[in-house]
């Protein structure tokens, strides 16, 4: 041993080698004779320790000796690998260890039948990755060994080397943490792309390159450009073609990060020379995106690419117009910095506008389709282009669908929309596209300047008058952008100085601009003053008055400046032609009074002399509206408020009896703003108080001392209101009745509960109420009048309508027997009488008996049909909630069952009347079931009615909504029982469809209120299991999911948190099905389809389809849209919180036993989410799973 120690210290390679050899011999002998455990042999321990020697020769030789021991079978390869990895941290010679590990890896791989167990993460982390992690400078040694393995002398080992080295390449090149140096990545990538048979791994790496930060984006761009360089040298036309949009998409991101794109532009030009022509369609919209964000310094190069594409490749005319839209933005704001580029832009624009033909080529590049799995830009534009080619002449319906998409999706489609807008000459398409673009600009203000340039350009090309008007109305919508304001004001000023029609339209547009931007006020103010001074036509007055009204209502801070203009309008608009302007001026004054800019007291002093002479209908209607608002106006302490109110009320009563019914109606409506206590008897017209006799009320006065009633009484006796109803114009009787309804509502609010309690029995009359009571007056008139007298019947019907109004409190108690007589007056009187009895049967025995007698008439379906025929009896359904609180189930049952039987029989004819009848009935069920105070027996009865409908009526069409509203008010257990096929005696297709319809709605809409089950998935399990084996039911189930999720997305009140929980819960359920393995694979696929449809509809991606039905009918559409749909969802802030759970689930599902097309969809979705922050936490886990490379036929 001394000799060995001596030789190991000599630093002489020959002696060191000899000494090491001696140690190997000694180890061999001891293993043969003495010790079977190599780790206990002293020479082995010595040899192992020398791996950590500071002497490079010794450590290298020791490592080599240990390899010899493995190769000769004296030491287990796994033990050796573990030993080397353990000494890595203490060794000074990582190169020797790296070499040794490399050799051991090949040995181990051969021993284990070429099966690679290594991944990117511990405990199965690839040894090379561990070396790179522990020693950053080791990358050259690691790459050298990787190169040796890839060019191994053993041909079979060389062919399979990528399997062994895949985790290392993925770790080096797809690491989002950017821990490794650029040289390491460059050399690793060069090694891979210059080696043969590595295309799959190259594609896998390109899939996972991150671009979510500037450093990762620049790194990914370098890798792609290096790949493009090698591809160009190989002359691979398919890859050259596919790389153009890939590099274009990276260029968009680089520009957004503020990185120069020139190398990308040069590479794209080189690739175009060796590409297929069809790539122009997808490249053109991406170049349009680039032009929108490109600094002036690089614009010329970007436009050069566009020129080359147009020269070489046929392109869809709409896509070319999308490019034109991005050029217009630059041409609208010319600059010396890019004068050469703008000259090219003009040339391109002229060429595009002169083209009328569109090509019919579609994208067929398999490599590009493969890249689309990882690139949202490529995937999105491929989808849009596919839709464009499928639309043919159905663009308008596609635009309608797209207008309902979430704002982020509409914004993503902005350039295609711009292309359609510029290209189309069809008024409907142009106007709809204009509306969508303006919608986008409203929500994303930075887009407004782009929209304005398009509008101005389109105005110069359009000839349809309706389209021109639509475009002009859209221009002020862009005023929210500061840079747009001068252009918009210049355009409107030009119109103002044109002929009269345009001048008036310009004022309207100034008003719209003011809606968007307060700074527009000075422009509209100047325009109004100029117009009123120079143009005295009635059209001018109305236009200006309208604009002033808007300003006074919405910008009252400027109102004081406009008072002189209002005065001018009122003074000069005195004829019939000036009516509208005067009315609008009064509306403006009302708005200024409401905002306390001017005071109504002083204003009325000025207006009164003029208004007392006013006869024009529309002006007096407007004046009544002003009077109606007076109680809400602020008053000064010095104003004589009471006298002023009396004066106003007197005016209103005078207007109420004028011959012009429009004025009278407006006056009665205005009077509802004044409480009865504020109206003196003297304010009423003399006809209404003609029969008052004061002496009866004041017997102590002699006949000679009788005063006028208005001088004696401090209130208005109720009988005045009956006189009002008798003497008012019959054409406005309902307006007078509405005033009394208002008074009764106020009267009822002052009643306490004891007024409804009569232990001794219901009173026969209302004389227990004070003489001033409106209720007493109407009730007594109904009770005592001659029901057979034709002259009083119309008044009686109006009184019944007043009593039948649904007040917040019931009317005071009375014996309602007289309603039996009032029912005989007319069908309308019967309806009101039944309504009164229905609403009071809970507190009135007589009302309850009357209703029970009436319900007993429903003895059969035919009788029910006769009674329901005129629909007046539907009043019982209108008040079903009150009936269910008072009437016992036994009394209600026959009415409900017979009428439902009749309706179900008639609904099969599908006529509009039967549909309306059905909807009204089930709506009444919903209202009743909402109440917490209906009798339990009646709740059970209504539940059975709804169950009967479920069995017999096809709910798949227009009957569904109202029925569902009612079902949602049932208890969970009742819904579960009604819709459970497992307990049905017979499962029919109609009934199953109805159950699916109900359960899908409940599962989604009522997520938070479900208490019976742990999860809404439970609602879907049984229908899914039933439908899984039936393709027709599967299709119907998916249609319901699509409908419900789309409706939820469109609801502003939609609870997105519950939708997130629903998605996670559904994913967990699929996970459980996959793990159990006992479930039919078709069942799992069906669950996946449900999830796909849900996510696609929630994201709004289905709006991109040419027809929404394709989502259900074609599995390929669902699979293709799902990845981007989930990416779009997670991009929204609300969904960020569950991105980690979703990524983990997607990663698990791509290793499940579902068909390859589903695995591809899950994988693509996961790859598209690699830009999320949560990806950085789990990336080694995701990349450890080998990526499935899709193939296309």
C-alpha cells in the first residue's frame, strides 16, 4: 500500500495508472477469496476516495478504474451511478465524473433493455441534469458526453441515444428559469438540429419554448432562427413554409416587449423564397398585427415582406383588407421618420383595393398544423381562416354570433373584422361590423384611433345613404381617444359648414361626441350659438333644442350658459312648427331645476304669463312633465312653497279637464307626484265638487250661514272622486283611475294591522273609514250602485280595476258578496271581481267562499276549456300565489288538474294561443312556489302538476324557459325524483330529453343553492349514464350544455366563481372515472365532450365557428377548439386562481387511456398554458412526460 500511495502522489500518469491497476487487482482477488461486499474492501474505499483527489490525473484515473469494475461485473452499475453522484459535490474534477457517469448511463441503459427511467425531476432526475444543477460550468463536459453518446460506436446505442438524452435536452432548452448560459443552449440546440433523426425531439422543444417574458421570448426566438437557418440549408420546403408564421408570431411578441425585429424580417424573406404559396393567408394577418405595433424604424422592412407575399402568393381578399386596415392607421398619421415606408404602404393599399377576387386555397401544411398546437397566434388564425372559407354568403349571421363573444375574443378578431368592414359593400354587413368595431373601441380605448381611420376611409368609398349615416353616427364614438379629438372635430366642423341637412346632423354628432368626451363641450357650444344666430328655421330650433336638452340632463354644470339660448327658443318658437322646440326647451328647464342650476320658483314667475296662454298640445304635455318633477326640486327658504304648490296643482287640474286627451292624460300622470294632503278642495274643478253639501257635515250652521265647501273643509271628501270618474272625458278614464290607485296606495300605507281584524264578522260597508277615504268612496259606490244601470257600468268597471290593482297591502275588510253582482256586468268586470276576491280570500271569508264556488265550476277538461277560452279566467292563475295561501288543496286540485289537462291537450296543436296559455300557467306556478307562505299541501300539488307536464309535454322547444323557471323553485329532492330515469316505470325519449333539459340547467345555474348533493355533477351522472349509449341523446345532452353555458356567459349577473368550481369539480370527476378503469371508455369520452363544450362556450370560442351547431355535431371541432378555449379562459383574471389545478389535470389526462385525439387536445391545452406563472413551479413535471407529436393524414 505504501508503494501505491507513493505512486499516486508522483503526478506521473504512468505511475498513477500502474498504482490504480494494482488496486483493481487487489479488489478482484479479495472479491474472489475473502469479501463479497465490495464496499467493505479497503482498496475499493481507497479507490473511491481518490475520485475526490485534487490531483486531476489521480481523480480521472480513479473514476476510470471504477468504470472498469462495473464493466467487469464486479460492481453494480446503479450503485456506481449513485456513488458518483454522491461525490459530485465534493469532487474538484467534475469532468472525470461526467465522463464516468456518461459511460455508466450507456451500460445501465443496455442492462435495462434500453428502457429509460430518467426524467427532469427528482428522485428520477437524469444524472446530467443533476451535474448541471450542481456545477454550472460543467455544461461543456455534459454536452461533450451527449455528443459522444449520440455518435457512439455502437450503432444501436447511437440510434436510441435520443431516448436516453431527451430529458437533458428538454431541461437545457426549455428551462423557463433561464439559469443556463446562452452558449450552453446554443451548442445543445446546434447539436440537436444538425443531427439526423431528431425531428420529433426538435418539434417537442419548439412546442415548449416559453415567450412570456422578454428574456424567454428572445431565447425562444434565437432557437427558432437557428432552426430556420438549418432548415434553409436543407431546403426542406414544408418546414420553411411552417416557420414563416411561427417567426411572425414571435416577432409580434418581440415588438410588444420592445425588442428589434430585423433579424426575423430577414429570415422571413429568406424562407418565403423556399415556401409554398398557400402560407400567404396566415402570414398576411400576422404581418398586419406586426405593422400595428411596429416602430417607424422597422416599418419599411415589414412592408417589404407584405409586398413579396402579395407578389408571390394568392391571398384571401378579406385578409388583404385586414392588412389594408393596419396600413390606414399609419397613413392617417404620416411621419418623416417613415416616408419611404408610407410610399410602399400607399402602393400596397392601392393594390389591395383594386383586387376583387379571393382565392380558395386552405392550409394543408402538416408541420404548420403541428406547430399550431403550441402557438396561440397560429392556432387562432388557422381557425379564423377556416371559418372565413366556410362562411360563403352567411357572414352576417357569423357577425351576429361574434358580437356576443367576450371582449377579449372580439379584440383578437379585430383585424379580420376590419378586413370584412373594408371589403364588403353590403349595407347589413358593413353596419354590423361597424357596430362590433365600435363596441371594441368603447371597451379598449387604445383601439379607437384605429377604428376612426377605418370609418373615415369607408366614408369615402360608401354610396348607400343608410350606411353613410351609420358610419357618421359611429365617428363620435371614437372621441374617447385624445388623439382622435382634433380629427373628429374637424370632420364635424366641415359638416357644420355644409348644407342644411348635414349641418343639423353635425349638431347631433357633436352631442354624441359630448357623451364620450367632456372636452367636446366648447365645440358644441360654439356650434349651437352659431346655428341659432344664423339659422332661424324650425328644423334648426328643434335640432339645437335637442342638443341643449342632452347637455342640461347630462352636463348640467354647463346649463347656466345655455339659459339665454333656451329663452331665445321659447320666445321665437311660438307657432305650431315651433312646438317640438318649445317642448324640448321646457324639458331642459326641468333638468336645470332638478340640478339646482336655476330655481323653479323664480323660473315659473318668468314662464307663467307665457304658459297660461299656451294651447299647443306637445308643449303643454312637456309642461305637465315639468310640473310632475317639481316636488323633487330643491327650494330656497324664502320661496312661498305652499302657495306655489297650490298654484301648480290648480293648473294641473285645469289641464286634466281640457278637451285634448293627450294634455289631460299628462296632467293626471303629473298629479300622481302630489300627495292628496297637499291638494286643497278649491284646486279641484267645480264639476267634481258640485254635489257637496256642507250643512250636513256642519248642522250647527243655519242655511243662511252656508259657506262654500272649499272654505269650510280642510280635506277633499271621497265623493269628489266618484264625481271625477263620472264627469271626466271617458277616453282618459283609466288615467283618472291611475291617480286614484296612487291615492289608495298612500292611504293603505297608513293602515295598521288591526284594521283587518273583525272578530264579530266582516263589516257590510266602508262607513267605518273617514269621509275623505278614497277606498270608502269607491267601495261604497260599488256596493250601492245599480249594477244593471248601463250609464254607470263603465264607471263601475273602472272602480273594479282600481280595487283589483295589486297593492302592497290588502284593502280593508268588507263583505265582498256584491262582487257576485258586479261579475254580471261584463267579462272585464268579472276578471277584476275575481282578481279582487283572489287577493282578499286570505283575510276575508266572503271572498274565499266566492272563489271556492267559482273553482267548483271546473269539473272537466272541456269545461275548463270553455272557461279559459276568453282568457279572463286566467286571472285566477295571475293570483295563484294568493290562492295557494288561503285555499285548501282539495278545493284547488280540480281547477288545476282540469285546466292543465285542457292545456296539455291543446298544446299539441302548437298554435300561438295555446303556447301563451301554457306559459302563463307555468309562470303562475313559479310565482306561487317562490312564496314561503303558501300551504304545504298546495306546494305538493303544484309539484305534481309540474311532474305531469314533464311526462306529457315536449319541453325541447319554446315551452322550456317558463317551465324551468317554475321547476327551479322546487325542492332539490322533488327535482331529483321527477327527473330520475332509474325510478320511472317507462323511459321514453321525450321524457328523457325533458329530464336532461331540466338537470343540465339545474347543475349549472343553481350551483350555489344545491344542498341535497355534494356536487352539481350528481345532477348529471344519471342522465349521462343513460345517454352514453345513445348517440341521439348524447347530441341532445351536448346541445343543452351549449345552450345553458352560452346563456350563463351572456348573463351579466353570472357567478363566475361557481363556474370555476363547476369546471374543477367536473375535471375531478373525469379523473376519478379514469383512475377506476372499470368505466366504459365511451362514458369517459362523453364526459370529456361535455367538458369541452362547457369550456368552449364559457370562453366564447364557439362564436368563431361558421355555425354554432358544428360544435355539437362534429367531434373534430370540439377537440380543435378546446385547447385555445381553455387558454382564453385562463387569460382572464377571474380564472387565474385555478390555472395550477387545471394544468395538473391536463398533464394527468395526457397520460390516460383516452384516444390519441383527446390526448393531443389535453397536451395542446397544457402547452398553451406554459406562459402562466404557475407553469414555472411545475415545468419539470410536465416536461418529464414525453410529448405526443400529432400526425396528419
